[in-house]
């Protein structure tokens, strides 16, 4: 089936990404659907380990909504959270140990390897 070669290809991409991260490089991984008009590197925040593109419109962004209702006494404050939908077609990883570990774990999962796989 077409799914198996796609998994192997994605696993190999994440494996190379993990190796580049361990070498100290910032890595942007994207699918063949993405067409780059310019370098994405100047637009990265560099204050997180992993950045991912948002899927959809403004409405699918994450948010935190707080409500304060004093008559409720000790439970006067309520909070709800919405997580954004992320698109795995574009992922940027900065050269940190957690980002390299994430890339290695994804590679192992996609390639069908266990913890004994090359890291």
C-alpha cells in the first residue's frame, strides 16, 4: 500500500532531523505539499523547542477563557482552555535535547522501531 512507503519516508526525514538537531542545527521539516517562497528561518521565534504551523483559520487558535462569578463563593473563578489544531506539514525544531528526543521518537515510531533503534 502507499501508506507504508510514506511512513518510511517520513521516518527517515525525522531521523535526519534528529541527527541535525544533535549537531546543533535548527531544522524545518515540511511535506512536499509546502511551497516555500522565502526562507522561514527569520520568522521563527527561537524561544521554544518546537514550532508547528496552525491548521485552519483564526477560529482554530488556542485560547484560555476565564469567568469570575463572586456569588459562587470559593469556586468563583472558572477557566476553560481550547487547544489549537496544528498542521504537521510544517514543523520547526530548535537544537535542544528535548527537540532532538522528540524527532528521534517520532522517527522510531514511523519506522516501526522500538527503544533499541539508532538515536
